[in-house]
């Protein structure tokens, strides 16, 4: 986001008043996560190994998760205290994940994760505009160059935003 200093300060002040949604797309091997403003705007997202979720949760509570972040749209500090709830996709590995995440002090909302993988692909190309030759391909044939579990978590959060409106 390119803004002059005055506009950036206004944007940052506006965002300070927004509640946040922490979303997870749990999987057997890896789990995607996304921190999102209540209006669906991405703050940051990333992926961590599912077997290490307890370690991740501990680091999350200390806001020390920089090593897991893949997409970062803005700087944010003291975000844990602004998280309103956690949205978790209801996929295959969600039941054991929900039990493990109970250590975090947040309300949990289970979210239908149907089509979030397709939405994650669209979100990837929204953030990373395809080059000239990729734009010649139909959208459905464009394959992102990385796994998208974090963006699937963003899609899960966006579904919760739509549900709440």
C-alpha cells in the first residue's frame, strides 16, 4: 500500500479501532493462519507445521511468530488483545485442532471451509498480480508457485465476516 505519511497515519489510526479475527485452516501436516481486520482485510498470514501447534500457540500469545509469516500487508503490534474470536475451518483435521486450541483465551467459531482453496488461489493472484504471459491463461489454469494454506485461512475469516453482516 503506497500512501503519503499523513494518509498512512490516518489509515493506521482507523485500523487501531478495528477488532481482529484470527483464522486457521488446520491440516494433518501443516496449518495455515491469518490475522484479519473485522472487515476482511488481511494483516498477515503464514503456515506452521501442525505437529508443532502447541509451540506455535505459545509463540502466538507472545506475538513472536515472525518466522511463520508469509504474507504481510501491514505492521501491527499488540494484536492479541484485539482478537475478537478465532475462526476455524471445519475440515478433516479440525476436531483435534479445536481441542488443542482450547488453551487460547478466545471464542471459537467453526466455519464451513468449502471452496476456500479456490478462493485462496484467487486471493493469491489478487495480492501477486500475474505477469503478462500468465494473464493470457484462463484464471483456472494459473497455478500459484507455493502452498496456499494461509490464504485458505484468510478465506475462512472472510466467510465469517460475510456471515456476521
